[in-house]
């Protein structure tokens, strides 16, 4: 999803450069081995995917259902779909299990689910509610039979600092990961609108939450940077800790085209194993725009994946 921080708001590029070269946290201590990083020499296993958000202009007015979206994956000949939760009819187990059965019957994998819960809340009572909400979506993800749930940190309230936002996020996500881990479900925080649009903050969260069930839902278009080179640098900084991806073909802050081949090289070097999932936001209608982007993804997967 499109970010909301201007390029001028980007700071801390020196810290990010250091993190990219040494795989260190912004405060200098090494990231824990249990934070989900893969071995640097591990071979990449890349799968094609699409998130439901790509079809939001069809799902929002109810021209398409989530059942239709699952069947769209068959038409698109992709490996899996990311079930953005905004358009579920309900979170009743019967409904979610019916989606799971439809997917299984058509050979479609759920790469994960995605909720809109945001952890950056100044009010302790609101943070407690966010934790309860995430647990609810973990349960829904379990009913779907998926093993990954995307979460947000979010925009800082007026007057709050990044340090406070990090502390609030750790307070919520550390117990959330303990809960999700008990069900074999990984939480992936997205570099989306707010404190996580900087790679150094993402790494700080990884270090402080310190869970094998926590990683980064890496949207390659969402970081803020002073240049395109810094965009790629931040992607590379975080790629080893990616638990899922969102793929677009233009950077959100500058609108510049993304060199997808360069991005795939980064994921291949990182030994990423997972879905390269389209999150389409182009001007062209999704019915024609999504297949075009997927063709690029499939071609690059064949080029850089070990399978």
C-alpha cells in the first residue's frame, strides 16, 4: 500500500548503510540468530503470488468476492494468494474453513493473511485492544490454514517519538508472537506508512522482539529514501529477514520505476524462501495490470529460484 512519508522526512541513512553492510542493529549489537534470518549462502526458493488488495477496486464494491479471488489465482496460474482480511464476509470459522476448502480443491495455497491492526498507540488500553485484535486475526489465519499474518506498526501520534513508537510496538508484538508461535504462525511487520518505513527501525524491532515467529513483510516499494540507490540498499538490509513480500513496479515515494531484476538478485543472495506477491496499485485496471506484473515475476522466479 502506498506510503505517506515524503522523501524529505527520511533520516538516518548512515545507520542504514552500516546495517546493510554488517547485518547489525542500529545500536551496534548483532541481530539474534532466532530472528528469522536465513543463512546467506542458502538457495532461494521463489513462488508467484498475488494479494487480494490488488483487486480492491473490484472487491470493495462487491463486484468480486474472496471466493472469486481464489479462483482468479487458478486463472492467473500462480502458486498462492495473500488473503487481505478487509473483504472477508466474516471471521466465523465456518466461513474461513470454506475458503480453505475452496483453495485446496483448486490447488491454491494461502501465502498468508493480512490485517490492518496498528501497534503505535499512546494509550495503554488501546495497545491492549490491538493485542487482542491481532490474536483474533491469528486465530482467523489458523482457520484459513495459513502460516503468516501481516501486521502494521503505523503512524506516530502527534508529539510522539520514534523511540516511543518502537517501545509500544514491542510491547504489543512480543506477546503477540508468543501467541502466534504457539499456532505455528509468523507475524510479518510491513514497512508501511509510519515508523517502519526505515530499515533501521525494522531491524531494531527484530532485535527487541527477538522471536523466530517475527519478521518483515517486505514491501519493496514502501521505504522512504533520498535516492533510488538508498531504496535498494534498504531492501537488501531487510531481505534476509523477509517472511513475505509485496511487489510493485514503482517506488511509492518517488514514482520511479523499480529495477525488478536487481531486486530479485537481492532476494536470491539473501536465500529468501517464499512468495513474491503482487500488490498492484497501477493506473491500469487490475484485470489487465496484474497479469502483466505477474509475468515479470514468473520470469524472474525462473531465473533466480532454485526450483
